[in-house]
């Protein structure tokens, strides 16, 4: 049994067989062959080499005929790599002496070659790494070791283990078979983590290097509550986690009884408890769990799930479906909140050195009005079907807010002239996600109808931590005293101007932290659908006075860890059944 520690990003427990993916999404199990089978395995490799060689030669000839000899020589260079004597010597040694399977030997050797090329100062040689990986893929396909889309061919439950999963890859996971996942890289609060919560898949990220030591037949436990991943658990550990699974199911059944009761404290203070969603299909889960509305409708999936930019109709259909299904409940639609580095449809001329401080969110939208206009038009069109509000992300200057609002007015006039049904009287809000917005909030608040604190980015920008970087992920803490002070300051300004304020970051999905936010004066929370019942249970277990006392005590601490330990202690006393054992 091996126990690994990572970063918990989506709660729950999952148990199942491992599906190991390499960094390129291929299944490469660590496999050894019997001594008497080593020569046969090497012969299989030679057959695969011959097949790939023939394919590369065909590609060279066909490409030379169409695009010229210079272009065709790309494949000539790959042929030289494929037949390199040192490559064959290393593959032969691994198969004959270390008894590695041909596929595993190919994967490891060629990945090592590619990594060595990438480390070179010569950019021309570094670029050859892609040629090496292409040869690897071709050999693995010929060896029958991989399929091109292993995740699309599942027929039984699995735990996905990968170096990294992108948000779009996570979104495409088949929930019928994928019980949970864990990755070597990643951090809390990133889009992959958010998507995992939306899919309600237990997930742990940022574990560090571990895939090479996972066998194809391994059993894996993913503990998304504590950030643990257990490989090949012993009987006692397996029995413990199976019991935890049963306890969670029992608790879920009890909490489901809260669906139709309001989110109010024991002394009848009403809290608006809405849901964050990533995909239109999540509205069913929101309604089943009694959400007061959609407090954050993330629209990035429209861009991440396709190689083409979404059209106005794509936006309109996705928004109007949610608005109709929420049947009069408020729906807050946030405009595009991606960095240019994630927009594969519009690659930048040069790679940004620091995308988190670069062209992203509202900045990206305002620099690409042909990208922004269709989204705003779709929002105003969808508003005829219900209570729609629009929210702009990452606002840092008054000029950005005013420019975004002006464009909203312009597209409304365009729709009016075209005779297309729309509503222009919808509430307009902004995300409070950077210290600059908090500092200038007394000015911003006079030009918006509502505010929403995004604690994910607010913590990241306040603490100067890239939340997706596993090396500094431990510094990313939404309960850091500096972040708490900024939240308290924002609430004070909002209250003074009678402007509704919500917290829609992941912080609010933690029951203990939710009570802290209520104590700070927050009366609107928006959480992942999976957290609705737990947060509602916590709210109904306390009085407002107790929440205020929690906030007052929490504000005296100097470290996020002390705050979290205190909140855990108070939650244990006030709502003990919510504590995960």
C-alpha cells in the first residue's frame, strides 16, 4: 500500500481500478514480461518500427509532392530518429535486460529523449522534441498499446490518474464510468478543480511525480476531502473507506430532506443560497437541491469544449436553456473569464510570460469586441425568458467597467434596430477579485447594481500566488487574514450604499467558512450544487449572533491555518454531522 498526499479540490471518496494516462492522454501501464518472452517482445518492437518507417516514408513522399521537398524532409528527419542505433540499443537493453514491455520501454525512452531536447538552449533542437513524441505515439499505436481516445472507450468504472487534466478534458469525462481522478500537477481554485466540483467527481491534484510506479491492475482510493490518494490499499484501509462511502450516502439522504426549507439561521435570518454552475445540465441538480437561483453561471465551457469559437446562437441556446429551467429564479451570467493563453481559437502572436497578469477576462473581451458582442447580445436575448443579470469579471479600473457597460448599451440598440426580442433593463454587476477593486469599491459601487466577491482570484492576487502552481499552492488560502480584511471592507462599502453583495468563490462552499462570511455581514452565498445541502445545514444550525462571534474571533488570528482550525472546531460543536471523519 502506498499513500500519497496532494491537494483536495473536489470532495468525496472514490474507489476503483486505475486508468493511468501519460501526459499526452495515453494509457501506458508499467508492465514487465517473462524472461522467455523478451526476444518475442523485441521482435514485436521491430515489427512496429518497420510499420512506422513505412508510414513515415509514405508521408515524406506525399508531402514532398504537395508541399515541396523541404517540407517532406520533416519526415525524413523523423525516419533518421526512428532508425537511430542508440535508440534501438537503449530499447533493446530495457526489453532484454530489464524485462520491460515494448510499449513501456518506448514510452519511457522517447519521453526521456524529448525532455533532454527541451532542456537544450538551442531552440531548433528543442523543437525536435515534438518529432520525438510523434514517433512515440506512432510506435505505441502500432504496438496496440494505446487507442487515440482512451477516455471515450470506457466500459467499466475507473479512477483516472494523469500528469495533468485540462478543464476541457475534465468536462469530457464520462461520469458513468469515471469515479474520480488525481493528477501530478495542479492547484486549488483552478478551472479543472471547478469543473470537477461541477461534475461532483472526487479529485486530488498537485501530488507530484508518481505515475511511473503505478501498475495497470492497481486499485486506487481518492479521498477528495483530505487530499489523499491510496494505491493498492490493504484490507483494513479499504474497509474503512468503504464504510466512509456508506456514511456519506446516508448523510446525503438526510440532507436531501432540506431541499424545500429556506436557508435561514435558527433565529430566522434569511440567507440567499444560490448555485455556481459550469454547464446547462447542472440546473437539474440545482433545482433538486433547492437553490434560490444561479449566483454564478460560468460561460467558459462554450469556449473550452470546441475548437471553434461559439456563435451568438450557441451562447443564446446555452443561456436561455438555463433561464427557462430556473423558472423565474435569478440567473447571474458572468461574461468570459479566460486568459488568452486558454483561447486556442485565437492564439497570441507571442506567448505571455505571466498569463495571470496578462490579457484575460474583461481585458480579453474588451480587446476583442467581435468576441464580446455575440455574448452580450445573447445575454440580452435570453433575458426575455426570466430573471437574468450580467456580471463582468476581473474589473480593476473604472474605465473597464464603463467601457463594458457602454458596449452593453450599444448591442441593445443593435438588437432593437434589428427587431430582435431582448431586455435591456437587466441588473449589471461586477466581480470583486483584485485588491484594486476593493480599494476603489466606494466608486465602483455607484455604477453597478450588485457586487460579487470571487474569493478564488481575490486570494490569488492578494497573496501573489498562482493557484495552479503546485510549488506554492500551500500559500493559496482564502482564509488568510489579509483576504478576510478585504472581504470585510467590501461588505462595509456595499452595506453603506445598500448594494447587494454575494460571495461566489469556492470559499463559500465550505460550511465553516460560510458561517464566517455570514458573521462578516454577507447575506448572499453561491456555491457548487454539491455543496448546497451541507451549507444550508450549517446555516440552519446556528444563530446570527453565533456567526458574528465566529467572525470576530477569526479576525484576531494571524494565519490562515489558525482560522481554519478554529472554524473546524466551531463547526464540530454546532453541526457535528457535517464533519468528515
